[in-house]
């Protein structure tokens, strides 16, 4: 039985079948973040201009529907609370 992530399982399977994958390892969170930052321009992640607008529209929609409530602090420290009926 294998205990671990699907990524580690797939990597171990590749290592057992193909020698060229013996030097590969699963990225940790820091390595993954650096990898994404390094390759985001090539992948097109940085060309999207609507990501912030979409997130703000989604949050505003949840506030209007009564799911979230905007907390008192504003600006860069804006936060929201989940409204729980009970």
C-alpha cells in the first residue's frame, strides 16, 4: 500500500518504469511557488487582466446575497465574515 499524494505515487511509478525520472522529485510548496512565478509569463498567467475584477465581483455578489459581510477595516486590510444563520 502507498501512503502519500497522487503526485508522489505517480512519480514513484515513473521512477520504477523509466530510468530518466530517477533524478526527479516532487516540488514542495516553496519550490512550486517559485516555479509558477518563474514560468507564469510563458504560461499566460500574467496576461490576464480580469482576475482581480472577477474576484471582486464574486465577493460583491456574495455580499449582496447576504452570504458575506464586509468587516469594518478597509483598504488593504479589507476582510469579510461569513454570515451563519443559526
